[in-house]
């Protein structure tokens, strides 16, 4: 299972929601994760109101 908090902790240098989205794509491709848990809200200023939907769509599209 891929956790959003894990990605954020491992990438403290990220400055935008776009960087986070790319990291999710990369991790989903590399590790073949089947499940994605959004256990924390991304702390970026450009995080959209529907961030959960966007991240779920990105993760699902990779699989």
C-alpha cells in the first residue's frame, strides 16, 4: 500500500502539488502498488480543493 504521508516524508524538498502528483505516478509505476491511502492533506499552497479526487485519478490511471 502506498501512503501519501510516506511520499511527503521522503520528499521534503517538494514545493508544489504538481511535484507530488509526479511522485505518485513514479512510485505507482516502480512498485506496482495496488492501493493508495491519503492519510494526510498535502501542505502546498497550490493544493486544489478536490485534491483527493485528483490524486486518486492519477494513481488509478497508472494501474
